[in-house]
C-alpha cells in the first residue's frame, strides 16, 4: 500500500477517544466542546500533511494545498467529524481522516498536485443537536434557509451561541463559497451504514448514486367509540386503516419496486391512544426511496391509490402532507470509471452499489461532479456505539481514494 497504515490507524484511534462513551461509542455533537477538541487535533494532522488550514464562518475545517496550475478547478476531499449523541467511531471520521492520509501520502511521495486540493471536515453533518443537519456543506453551496442561526438545541442554546462558544463568529454572508465550475470533483469515503458489502463479502464498494427520499405524513380520521360496545361492522377504526396501508405499501415495494427501492413506515401516533377506545385518529410517516426516479414515481401513485381505497372501505377521512422530496443524485460516470480502473489495478474487485442514506456529498452534487467510496461495516450497524469496520477494510478504502485522487489531481 502507498498510504501509511500505521499513521492512519493512530489517527482513527486517537479521534475515537475524543467524546468517547463506553468502550466503543462516541458523542461529539455539532459545535460542542468535544467537537472543537476534535477539530483542533485534526487541524494539526492537516498541517502535518502539508495543508494550510482555516475554520470558515460556518464552522467547517478546511485545509488547502496549492497546485502547480492555480487556475484549474480544485479537487475536494472530505467528510465530517461530528457524531450522533450515541454514535460510533467511523461514521464521517473515516472519510475525513482518509482524505488527510491521501494528501499526507502525496507529500511523502514528493508529489505537488497539478490542481489545488482542499480537504474539508464539514460542520454539523449529523443534525441531531439542532434537528437540522448538513449545515456546513449547505453553507458553502448556498443552501442555507431563514432562521438557521436561531435554531435551538434541547437546552435552549441557539446555533449562533453554540458557534461562538465553539470559537467561530458565524458569517452567513460567505455563502456560497463555491460556484459551479470551481470544483472539478468532490470525493467522499464513508462506511456503508448498510449490509450490502458484507453480504457480498467485499471490503470496498463504488457508489453509483445517493437515492432520494420522499417523506410523507399520512393522517387518517375515523370515529372513537367504546371498545366494548361498538359492533365491528359499525366501526371507523383509523389504526386499522393505517395497518392495512402499511401492509399493502410493504407488499407494493417488495413486489413492484426495483432491487433498490425501499419503503418504511417508521413513526405512528394514535389518538386517543387508549386500550379501550377505538382509535379515532392516526398519523404515520412514509419514507420511500429509490435511485430510479420513474420507478419511485410509479410506486408513489400506487401508494396514493392504496390510501384512497383503504380509507373508503373503512369509512375514514384522509390527508397526506409532503415533508421532503429529494431527487436521486448520480455519481459522475467519469469519476466512477477512474475508480473502477484503479480498483482493478489494486485487485479489489469492488462492486457498485447505491447509497440509501444521504451524505455531505449529496449536497456537493449541486455544484460539482462527485464520487463516493464505501467501506464494509459489520451488520450495517451505524449511528450506534456498536458500529464496527475492520481496519484492513478501511485502509483499502483509503488506498482506493488515494489512487482516485491522484488521478484527478494530476489531470
Ligand atoms: Zn456520516
């Protein structure tokens, strides 16, 4: 391997100690004291790798090395180092520390890249503290919304106050930092957070696209009544409606979806939620994802038919509100081609797979071509202290990132 495995491993292990909970967990909430401690440590590693560093007005940590041809669009690499409140050691950190290892290896090989390279640790990817994430990446691409700095965490601390405490004077006027054409490619290495690579017995995968979710909230209204007195044929049971819709939606996705379609009813609220009252009102959420937009649209239409038919049959009123609608975002073919060629030379035989979860890269895709590399993680567990990836697998991921980055940096 070209990369320095020992150094990479040390970095992963050292960072896992900051905000450590239990034996294997991590809690580094966005803009927190632990997050700042991590940024300071990672910043030193960036500088050792030959990068000039700064923290921008959104809290992103950015390192840059000038290329020989300063006018060329840059190559950007990175991920995030904040975590879920009860998170794992590798989500985000693999891609952030892997990117630094790539640049450090170039330095040791005596290579000055043709293009300038930036390595970025995005601020608040996870979103759990302020209930809205990918703050740093949305900042640099110009997708911040009204009131971002006024959002509060559960202790009443605003993002503005948290960022100041973190040591950054927020400056949203910097947004957007980059415009289309400034960045030749963005590359992100990440643990898979799913079971596909493990099931195929492969350490590394090349990502084809990040699927786009539709998030809906469905409300069904029937009529309450005593569970002991209302005969079955006179009931308007909203929870029964939700159950039938959930079952039929599951069958629809299984039977008529593509291999990549997934559908989930994840949250259900029933009113008045009492054991001896027929449920009068039920609210439940639907998450439907695919990388094939036409396939997703087809299923969405059929889902509406199921809701309509079931409501009619059970004499229920229904309403559907749309919370999120994101399109799938495809990795650039030319970047995947480079990855495949480099992968072949490394002898990994990595499969191509899609990403169900979103990442910082999803947002970068609006201003730059992008590519992603996944690393196998045990049982697909993530956002949990049990999250685990083999060091050897992660090193292979970084090695593929290195060769891909070299190829693009020198072009
Ligand atoms: Zn992540």
